[in-house]
């Protein structure tokens, strides 16, 4: 058990690493802006007046890249059944034109205000008639200048919180409010760090992961049985890869779609090379479609009265059992409830895990120095042509 909402099976059972427990206690005591955004006391840089004004729209286009958009996409996909508003996400180049829908708001998000892809998509998607809100740092940048030119409002991005760690700050919570979600339910750090099961699971999880890395198991394969969580793991993929991939260290996170990948990749997972470890992920669906008994042949009558959730759960449990028999390292998340609180717990668990892994591995989890090299080279080629 991780929390009341999440059943969690950890990796192979080894003793807690005392070093990790010490790092955790030190982290919690810090005046850390990222962790502060996980608390209910965090003060957003926007007001209720702002959100009330922006809620009048029924359609939103969110323009961003990386950590400025992935967390919000995860929220929208995971909780889509609760959301009546329509959100479109633009984080890749495609042929587009400004929307003519008068009931549409563009939300342009970039911490630096100078992200090339966000600048390009903004150039294509917005014009003087567009209704826009910019969410960026309170400093001179391209997007701040553009907002001034368009006479659009700017909401300040907390400059102490990097993009991939920003989901529970303004970056994710302003859009969540516009989705009419309860953002207070996402931010539960204080109660989680008082929860012994949560803390013990986190520390053992990090300890086990470090042990796996020492044994040259560096490929983290996410076996995701929940289609609505695909964007959550794209967010997680960036979090782990960009935070830890330094000094010839790191973990390569790969997302596998189950049960479809039973018919393509599973044979490799079970009998192929042995430098992988796995994360099983399942969300219980309470209103799942039932099998049509009248159309069922006698040979498969064991499917009678089963829901799609029942079938998928059986596949999930069967695969877990085979992994255990083959002594393949894995952990499992079984979510009993799909709501803001559960998703907030996952965000906090994964971010704490990443920071602790970074510190234990001796890398700075907050920067991405080599990515900046590509940005400089791209500008060189664009300026030259």
C-alpha cells in the first residue's frame, strides 16, 4: 500500500538504504520551491479573479514544449471523464492557422519565454484577434515582448521551479482550474510525508532502483495498462531522462502499451537481454463495458459477465505472476480511484524519487546542460541560412 488510493508492490525486498533516508530527511527540511508547490499553502501567482475571468471560455489551446505542457496533458488525459472543457495541446510542428473560434483562449507557456518551438507555434497559431494568456518568467524575453505587442496578460511562472518539476505550480494548476478541477486535492505533500507507508515505499523504491543500476539494469520499461495514463508517462519519461542523464549516468525510460505489446515486445521482455527493470501500471475502471454474453461462443464461456476492466486486470495479474516466476525485477502501481488526489500523489512520488536518485547518483537533477548546446547550434544554423 502506498496510500489509500494506490496499492504498490515494490521491487525485490531489500533493506532501506540509510543514505537515502538521510537524503530524504534533508530534502524535506530544505526551503525547496519545488516541494513548496506540493503544499496546500503554496500561493499561486494568479488570483481567483483571473481564473473566474478565464473560465468563461469552453475551448483552450495550450502552446508549450516539454515540462511546460507535458504535466497539463497528463492531467487532462488522466481525468478527461471529469472535464467538460475542450483542450488542444500544441507541442510539435504542424500546419496550422489561428483559430476563428471566439470562445477559444490560447494559453502560451514557457519558463524562459524564449523556447524556440513555442515561439514558432505562437507565430503560426495566434494573431491580433486571438485571445491569449502568457505564462512565463517575470523578465524580458521574446514571449513577454510578444504579449506586450498583443496587449495580452502575462501570468508569472515561478522562476525557481524548472519546467519538468512545475506541474503542481501555476504551470499545471492554472489549466487544471480552467478544467474545473479541484487543485487543492493535488497538493498533499504534508500528509504524504507523515504517512509511514508512503515514505517507506519511496525510500525502498529508490534503494532498490540504485541496486538495479549497480547491476547494470538501466532500462526502465513502463508496462502501462491504462490508455488515459499514456501522457502521464510521457511526463515521467522526460522527468527521469532529463534529470538523471548526466556524467555517463542515468536511466532510459521506455513506455510500453499493454495488453497490445503482449503481441510484439513481451517475448523480449521475458526471455531477451536482462538489463531491464519494469513498472506495472493499472487503473481500476468502475464503469467498464461488459462482454455481450449472447454473442459468446461456448469455448470462451469463462468470459461470461466479465467487463473489459476484469479482462485487462486478469492479464495484468497474470503477467505479474510470470515476471515473478522468472525473477524479473518489477514494481506495480494499482490505482483504486481515478481523481485529483491520486494523480497528485503520483506526481509527488515520482518527483521525490527523481530528486533522491539524482542526489544519490551525484548528478544535479535540476539542469539539462547538454540540451542547451543543441539550442545554441540550432540558432547558429538558422542565423546562417
